[in-house]
């Protein structure tokens, strides 16, 4: 299996683990183990990224690295949120939302670094570049104005929330 296919397969399997994490987190919240509902999302993150790290460790036949990655993926959401609660008064939604893309990006980069360059990547890269060039030539001024308005509205909402 190619590395990109392995990552997609590991991601698909990890979503099943995330659903189980949602069940466990919801049960813990229902019995009162968590006093905030956002910690249920931490459990989902822990199961998702822990399972992804273990799957990638299995694919690369590097169990120790997969185990270390899974342990850090499980402990990181809770550690970050406990520190956030201790030192900040802002909502817990911010670290949860920031940790998801950061963790996914870190695991993806580690997978790509271990897998190394593949001969199929050059052909895929040329196809992607051709598609991007075609898309860039089709962007109109209306599209640019629309994206500018969306970006401005997101910035305004963030400024209002952080006041």
C-alpha cells in the first residue's frame, strides 16, 4: 500500500475510534467525571489521534514511535486544557479547536518524513499543479470579493469574541 493510501486508511479507521471516544467521553460526562462538556471533545481528540498514531506506527513497523505518538496524542489534549483552565478565563473551545489541526498536521508530517519521497508523487504533483493553474485562471473578481468579505467577517467575529 502506498503511503498516501495508508494515511487515508489510518484516518478512516481513526474516525471509528473517535466515535468510540465520543461514547466514552459522553458517558464520563453523564456520570459527572467531567464538569465541562468540552472535555468530551478532548476524549474524541485523544481517541482519534492516538488511534491514528498507532495505525501509522503499525504501517511503518515502528511500534515504539507509534506508542510514543499515541501516548502524547492522548495526553496532549488534557494537558493543554488543564493548563488553559488554570491560566486563562477564555473558553476551552479555543485550545480544542486549535489542537485538532495542529495534531493532524504533525502526524501527517511525521508520516511523510518517515515514508520519504515516492516515485508516484511526481505524477500526482504535476496533476495537482495543472488543476491549480486551471482553477487560478477561473477565479473572477466576484470570487475575490466574496472571499475578502468572508475573511473580514471572521476577523470581526474573532475581535468581538476576544474583547
